[in-house]
């Protein structure tokens, strides 16, 4: 587990009247040129406002999508810049000039009219993901201070994450610091009976370490989604035409053999046919037929998982328990999520994060029921497994 040696407040003595590179995560979902969920933008506003109070000039760096090192107009930050401008109540200038051609004099000229610049998608440059030193030096030359407010990419060894701290005084942002302070609480569970993990989603292969780590640390791991299909298949249950990972059958057998008493699997499922045009029905897992398509946990499982959450003091939630994107197969996840609000144990601590979890919580109207919701995806999963993260270790150098 990584402990930061610096705080955001430590930067206050350095940023006054200075130019600050603020690495943020503006990778928000957009449909029809409109932002569907602006949570990640809203989360960075306190840091921006505090820096403006210190009379800092801010250069925002962010990625968006996966342009793979090429300029892709569909992955421009123009829509994000407009939304940020509305939310912050100040002019935000999107700089589309190739950063490799920018000079500090160019930046200073632009700052005569605005206090916030947003450079175009940092992943338009292949040098970003390669962490090319010449590229890092070029970006660093544009500012005086670096602040990492992008926890979600801090597991990446990229130029704008771990490269810039080699050349500029560097500090964590307010949000990044808050993320780490809260996530560290998951490591403070002394008695394994106090902890519970709920893991969902489609692939066990992406959550092997997470599953093993929390099966060993917490009292129980509740598993739903297609992850549960794979384990049920490994146990010899019929799963019909349901999604599963054939290559993970062997691992599933090993994990059940090692932690079988701690892993809670669904007792029943909501199923339909392959075309998804038949009436959804509930079936016990012993009664699944070869033509059934499993898309959600059933009523018995919902109640079982709900009651387990009511008894725990600490909970980690990652992923949906069914095909959450399509109604009515979101009902299992929504029902179990209501247990977070219903848990009345004193000092109950609940954390959610990873992948599309933020969208899930917003759709279920239970975002505020959790003690803390991480904005990170892969970084969230890496950190809560105790992995070293380049974006964080570089701040301590």
C-alpha cells in the first residue's frame, strides 16, 4: 500500500502566481455530442478553484478515449471544454496547437485573456504512453509546478503521469489525496469478519488478483454477473447459452477449492432465451436448461446478498450483478445496492469503484449512499490490491 509523503496543501507555498500543469481525468461518457455523466468533471472543481484562489495559471492535461497516438477529431476535448467552462463559471480555452510546437511564450500570451487552458487530448501523441523523455521535457517546460489530480491513470507509467514529476516540483491534487485516504481504510480491517466484497461484471480474468486478495482478507465475497456463470460452470452446473470464460474454468475450480467457504454464489437466476425475446423468469441454478440465457441474479440471491451486507462493517463494491444496461436485468443490482443505505451499523464504511461503477450507482440513485466512490477504474483495482502505482510513487521522489 502506497502512502503519500506530500499533501495538496503543501503546494500552496509554491503555486502562487505560478503556472501549474494539472493532470486530470476528463474521460467522460459522451453521446450525440452531449456529456451523459459529468461526475469526473465536477470532482476536480474544488482543486481548480483553490488554485485560482492562489492566483495560479492552470494548464489542464487529460486523455479522452483511446486514439492510440493519432489525431482523431471524434476524440477531441472540445465538448468537455465547454462543459467545464459552464461548471467552473470561467472561460476555458482549448488549445489545439500541437504541444510539441508550443512554447512557454505562447502559453503566457494566452494567459493574458484566460486563467485556464486545456490542451488537446494528451493521447493524440504516441509519446504519451511511451513516456518518451523528450516529450516529457517539452510538456514540463510549459509550467512551473505539476499537480496530479488523475488517480484513475496513476497506475500508468505515462508521460503526463509519472514523467513530469522528474522535471517539476510535484504534488497530489485534492481529489487524488482524498481517494487514497479513503481507499486506505480497506486495508485497516483487522478482523476479517468485518469485511465483505461484492464483485460483478463479465470477466473473472480481469479480477483474478482482486478476487484472491479479498477472499483472503474479508469474511465473504459475493459474486454476480457473468463472473458467477463461469464459477457455476466450473462446479458442474448447467449455464445454458450464458456468457462465461472457458479459459477460467481451471482457475475457478482452484479458487473454490481454496476459498469455497467464503465465496457466495447465486442460488437462482433470471433467465430468458438466446434472442432475449422471451419473458424473463426466475430459476434455481439447479434447473437452468441448455437454452437458457442468464442475465441477472434471482430473488433468493438478492435477499441473501442484501442480508449479508446488512451484517458487515466494511464493504467493497465493484461491478454489476447482471446485465445492468438493459431493463429489467438491472433489478438485481439495484435491489442489493439498497442494502448499503439500509445498513445501520455504527461506522459502516462502504466503497465503490472500478469500470462503469459510477454510472451504475447514478442509475440506481444510490451514489450518495456510499461512504466513498472512487473515480478510478483500473487504478482503483490496482490500489485496493496493494499494487505499486507509478503516478503515486513519482510524487514521493
